[in-house]
């Protein structure tokens, strides 16, 4: 019993799910759901269909070359069961999975970081151009002028007082 | 082979069926339309065709029956004799003869009537002639009813006869009823013959096949024979006698030592002597069966003498027990060997052998040096050969285990696995973990690789790759972000308002729209200007100065009519009060009315009959990306 990979979206195909198509040249294709199957029949290229893993890996949206990804490989020679080996393998698998996830997350975060800089610049531009929508240009100016006048008057009065 | 055709005989229909089939065929396959005004030759041709067609059909079918059934003179005498025993040669030949006569009669009838038809001068006459012809043919056939029935039964029985090849190696079992012939054949071959305690359980010949020395052998089981002269024998016994007479086989005469079959040894010996002439030129073995009950050594003196005599004459006597299986293999090998020797002898005596022998030449290679080079036979072959001869008990199979344990049996194929450690055979092997196949990760060097990976990971952590970097922004930047957000919101609101305006008709310039004071003050206030105490501002003064709009004259309330006009009389109560006993009932009626309208109102319907669908393709169900999920609600 194996969990296969869908040819189109590279998702897991669990036993009892999906469809397998065998072509006349003896190449077999597995699909996880009818969405992938129908896209395949429409002759769409998975490397150009944006939501598939094949696209994401081919266009650098996801981590491709990494040592943690080398652990999972399809081996063609089966190995006889040996409890010690199996135990070790399961332990190693868990650890490798952790590390893999961390690295993948880090890769995507780095990719998205560049956006922050762009966002900053955009916000600055926006404020520069359209500030008049939320704030009138001379919003607090009347009050300021008044205050200034009052202050000046006060100073004058003081000066007069002093002179006197 | 003659026996092959017995299964291929065409079904013989009953007389009634036969007539029905042929007549309906005539009806369907010949033209059906004819009119009085056709030319006479056309009418004649039409009816002649019908008569000839019917005759042709009968002729074909009957000829096929005659050729299909085997001619007793042409087949192997064993089968000829067997058929005679079972079906009576005379009756058989008579039946076929009758069919032949019927066929000829039908031909003659057809010929006559076709000749007569040539002189038919009207449609009616020709039609009557045709009717007469067909009628006579059918009557002829009706008279053959019993023959046809008999032939059908013969055909059915023939097809079920066992396929005995008279020329190949055969072992023939004979003896009294209930001595153990059928048990023997069940043991030696894969045949499944009925074994019951009453006499004449086996009522006909049965064939089983077995292998010995890489050759196929037939074993023929016969019904038991009783000791009386040939004329008094019934059909069942005659089958056994036929088999004995015609098959060139090794004879296994089965005797019951324990006398459980109901006849003592003396009687069995007498039977043996009376059918002795049939055993001429055939290898013979006496099988002393049921020796688990009584052995020969336990018998009385005179009985033991019988067996001693037989052995002295050169006929091997072998003790067997079909129950415990002792001696069965010995009998088999002995009989087969003797038969083979006999057959080879016969072949050597014949003339054909020399042709073959002349062409054979055994080449012995000349010795190169003195080194001995004996043939190499691997041990496995030797043990297997021994097992074949001795028929050693086979190793215990799963099936035997299953029968032993009954309900407790569990099929456990894992116990045959070839692993390094024996205890791990019953382990449940994990195959999948969290969406990954464990088989993809198995590697002899996985631990080393994991170590390297962990080291890398440490280095990366030290280098600070995994630190979560929160950019500490200064206050200014945060302010700017807040302002930008507000600006965006304001923009969206403006767009929404403009969409809602829904202006039909010519657009007036902005200056014609009146701006209300309150609205202006509110807007400017939200932009941050101080709009209190603006009573004496320019816009407020202008607003006051504009010409006041003349108010409409207030209409006087109309006078209520006092005179009693012919309005609707109050004697007829309104609908919601008629028939209502008391306020409680009125309340309930009102409640029911409102309840029945609730659904309609909720769906925005005008009334009960409003079936209008306002939105056949609501946008929320037909737009958007479809990932995993349904389209009934999105």
C-alpha cells in the first residue's frame, strides 16, 4: 500500500481515491480528483497551471534544492523487513520532516519580505498625493493664527505695562 | 474418434414441433402475397415454390438426423455392443429406417403434387393442391411420432455416456456388488463415484483417469455382476460384461475377504471361474479388499487354500483396504506394469514394429579415455522418483491444517517469510506515516545523513537564519501607514457613493445642486476645520437672504358627511368578524392568518401564486475559483 502522487497537482493519492489512466505507450497517470483529471484531458500543462506544485517549483515559489528534500526518494529495490532499521527510519523521518517544514517556511517568508519594502514606499506615495481627502490643508491654521494673535497682543500688553 | 460425435448430434424435435417449425419457416421464408389477377404461371410458380420449400426442409432435417446418429456397423465394437445393450440394436435400426422411409415418402408426395400443379388453372385450384401436399407431408411426419421420441431419448443418453477410449491403457474393475470397486476408483483417481451400502449403487460404467510413469491411464468402474448365466443378465450387468469383453485392459477382480458384501468366498470364486473365459489374453490381478476387517491369514483353512491356488496359477493376489489405503498403490503399480509389458509384447509381435525398429539406431559414443563418466542424477529427482513409486505421505499442507483446526484456523502467510530475525515475523509492518511512505526513506546510511543534516541545521541557527525579524519601524512610518489606510478607506467610500447615485437623464452641473448647511458643516468638520459659530459666515447669510419659498396653503380638513347616504350598511359584518364567537377566537384567527403569510413575506412573494424567480443565476454561486468543495453554496 502506497500513497501515490497525483500527476497534475502533485498531491497525495490515498488508496481508494482517484483515477489512474494508462496510455498506449504504457505510461500511467494517477489523478487525485476529477479536477486534475479534467485538466489533464484538456491537455493543460501542469507547469503552466498556477495552482499546481509543479508550477510553484518551476517558478521558484517554493524550496527546490535542499538536503532535507533528498531523504524522500522512490527506491525500486524493496528491502526486507528488519525491526531495527524500521525503527531508526521512523525516528529519522520525524526529525527530517520538522527540519523540512522549517526550511520551507523560511524560504517563503524570505520571498514575501520584499513586499514590505514596496508597501512602505506605496504608503508614502499615497499620503503625499492624496492627503487632502482626509485633512484640509489649513486645518488647524485658524486656531494657530488666533493663538499667535493672542500671544502677540499679550506681548504688546506686557510691553506697554513694562513701559508704564 | 467415434465417441466425439456422440455429443454433437443435433436435437431431434418432437413430431408436433417438427411440423410447426417447418410450416412456420415456409410461411416466413417464401413470398406471401398472391392475387387472383396475376398471370397463371406466376400463381403456379408461387405455390410450387411453397411445396418444394417444405419438402426441402423436411428432407434436410431428416437427412441430418440420419447422418448424425452413429451407424452401429461403423463404430468400435465396444460402443456398438454397449449401444445394443442399452438401446436394443433392432429398435434403433428400425427407428432410423422409419425416418428414412418417411423422408422418401415426403419426396414422392412433393414430386407428385408439383407435377399436378402444372395443370392447375386457377388460384383456387393451385391453392388447394398446395394445401393437400403440405397436409400429406405433415401427416407422414405425425405418424413418426414414436420414432422421433425414441431417437431423442437415445440422443440424450448417448451424449451422457462416459468417454472411454477403447484403445488406450485401461484398468478394469469387476466383481460382486459392494466389494469395493467404486471405493478403489475413488482412491486411485479423481473420480467421485457414489459409494453406498446397498447393492447396485453403481448402475453404469464410470471412468477415472490417473497418472503413472508419466502416462495417462483410464480406470473403468463397472456395476457389480451376479452369478447367473448370460441370458438371465439384466441391462446393468450386461454393461459390465460388454466392457469386459471388448476393452483390452488389465483386469482387477475385486473380492471381499470379510464377506461383508453378502456373498461368501466360495460364491465369489465361482463367479470368477464363470467369467474366466472373458479374461483370456488380459493381465489379471486379484484384489483381496477389506483386509482391515479380516486378513487372509485369519481365514479358515479352505479359504486360504483358494487364495493359495490362485497364486499358484500365476495370478498375483494383493491384499488391500480402501479404507486404510494399504496395498492400493501396490495394486496400481502391479497392474500398470503388467499391462504395459503386455502391450509392449503385443506390439513387438505385430508387423508394424519392424518399420519403426529399422529406423531406430542407438549411437554409443566411443570412449575417449579411461575416465569414468557416470550419468549425474540430482538427489531431488531420486527422492521424487521414490516418492512416486512408494507414494510416501505428502507434507502437511495448509488445507490439512485447516481441516484439523476447524474454526480456529487463521491463514497466516507471514510465517513463511525469510527474515534475518525469526521473532520479527509476526510484526505489523508500518507502511505510511503522516502522508509519507516509509519505504521511500529506507536507506542504509540514513543515520549518517541525518547527522549531517542536523549539523547544517545548527550552523544555520547560529547564523541567525531562523530569527524572526520584526522590523522596528519608527513612529513616523507608523503614522504614515495609518494615514494611508484612512485615505484608502475614504477613496472606497467616495466610489461607493458615486455608484449609488444612479442618475438617469441629463446631468446637471454641480453648481445647480443645493448644498445644505448641515451637510457642509459636517463634511468640513470631518476634514479637520473648525465649523462652530459660523452663523455670520458668508454662506449662512446667503442662505437666509434667499427668497423664502411660498408655503402651500394648508388645506382645511374636509367635513365629515353627516347625512346617512346609501353607503355600505353596517348590518353586514366585516369578514374578520363574521362567524367569530369571542375575542379569543378572533385573536387566534388573526394569528393563523399572519402565520400563513409569514413564509411568503419572508421570500418577498406577492402572494401564494407568485412563482417568479428574481435571480436565476445568483452571482455568488457562479463566480469565484473552485478549489475543493461544492457549488451548492459557496
